[in-house]
């Protein structure tokens, strides 16, 4: 087993890049934090005193920990578009801005409107995600008559201009190059949908659809898995026996939706709370593109063929290969985090081929497995009444991102964005 928690650890420029981003965060006169993209788990690497004071969040609660510490599902449920938007920014540099209801990290009983902006910057190739935050009520700071805390003076655009200037200044001292991921560059990693939505009058709760899909995956004869992008970090929610043999992961025997509660009990210091994550693998700098593909698939279902990696590990000598693709099966209705949004899942097919990934990708076996799985999923939607009558309970419990959804007539698979 080969473990590599930081793909940039062997680069002489990594400590300089990390020092640079930490200096920038400390120098900002408003709440800022930063995450290190090169780690197997993307973790906080810097936050300033303004963030501590105005967000009531002690540094020890965040530094060196996964971003999910700010969004444990047992305390609050983000709108699904917000969660996926944050993950897209963290994964491939989507320029993200949003306002949403949140709770104070250290005072969970305090609810407020959070306004955030997120961007990705590469310092001599080392990627960091920078986030600026304020409570929505402080937007009065943008007015000429504002007389409150000077920390909040200025618009979000002005704040970003200030951050950019600080990055250039700090990077020049260390002879580091600076490259912000542009909206155009990020758009390359977008996904499009194959086909159109054909709505039905069949309604169910997402927990019920989860249950039917999990049973289908677990009963399938080829190595496959199902992941839920609406839970933190897109965990595996079903892994059949054939896939367990290849991945060397065990059955999904815990309630993956409670993983954050388990993590909180251990101070979010490490691990995934007992859940499995395909996007926690270890990579070298030369494999950044493959890491981008995996992390992007967990954001928008963009299909890819990649090498499977267990959490915090490099591939085995005889690697397991993996195909990922998203599929939309319904739309959220009524109140709740899924309201008005597409409800989709990430499907994984596993295999091995001594000839390598390219040969496996074009093999008839992969195509046949994909078609068989697609036929089964199509059949689930065709029998929507069966989904509606499922209890949705079982050992995995209620999904905090559950809620009522309207099923589609046909599954809509996610594709690579057209050029």
C-alpha cells in the first residue's frame, strides 16, 4: 500500500506556495480562508482573525480539517445547488457566489444568512481555493453611508481585487507564478445532459428512490457502485459484492448520512466517518488531470474513465479501473434542500484489464455492463409505483437530503460538455 496525502509534498515550491497563501489570508482586512487542493482530502490551510471574530469560529475547529466541518448534515442542510456549487469550486475552480442560510460553527443555535465567494488560484502549479465570507446583513457595507465595522467596507468584487493584488505581491517575493482559474477554464469541466426531461405524475421521497437503487446495485452481477452527490463529499451508498472484491472495501454497513456526526465526535481530524469516498485517492502532480476528472464527476456527473484509488492510497500494482457517469432521475418538489433541483446519482463501473485503461474503455464488456445497468434504471422509472411504495427505511436510515421528488419518464445521462 502506497500512501501519498499531499501530491505536492516533494516539490520544493510547495512550502513557498503554502506560505504565500497563508500570508495573503492573514493580510486581508475581511473574513478569508483557504483550502489546499493537493491533499487527498481537501482541507483548510489558512484562515484569518477576521474570520474567527466575525464567524465565531475558532481556528482549531477548521485548520487542517475537511471543509465538511462547516456543513455537517445533522445540523443544517444546504440547498443542493449550494453544496454542489461549493464542491465544484473546490474541485475544478468554478467561480462560485451565493447567499444561503447557515449556522455558526461554535454556536449551532445561531442561524444567519451567509454570503460567500470562492475562486481557485495556482501558485507555480499548486492549487488553493480561496473563500471570502460575510453575513448577508453586512451588505450595508457597500453603501456610502455605512458607518459600521471597516472590515466589511466594499463590495465582493472589490474584495477580490484586493485579494488578487495581495497574491501577486506575496508570490513575487517567492518567485512564484500566479494563475487564477477563469470562468472559461472552469467551464471546460462542465457536464451536459443527454436528452430532455419527460416529467411524470409519479412522486416519491428520495429515500424511497435511494432504497430501490441500492437494492438494484447490490443485486447486479457485475462490479458496480452508487454514489450520492447530495451528501457531503459524495459518498458511496451502495457497493455490490463483485465491486467489494475489486476495491477491497467492505459493504456499506453504516448510515453514510450520519458520517458527519461521527466525524464531529472525533473533531473532524481525519477520515470519512466510516464512509467510502472515491475522490479521496492519492495522486502525483503528473496525475492532476485524472484527479480533476474524479472530483468533477462527484460535482456534476461528468463521465470519465480513470484508475480507481482507495482513500489516501495510490493504485495497486494491478490497478482497478473505473467508469463514472451521472444520471438524473427526478426533480425536487415542495420545500427542502432538493426543491426545484435535479435529483441525480453517480454510477461507478469497475473492472481490470492487463492491456490498460484505454483498452478497457473500448471493451465490449464495459459497454454491455453499462447498457444492462441503464436498462435496469430505466425499468425502475417505468415502474414508478414500486418506488412510491418502498418504505425507504432500512439500516441506512433517513437521508438528510431527502424530500419529495417527481420521477422522470426516462433517465437522463450526463455527458462531457460539447466543444
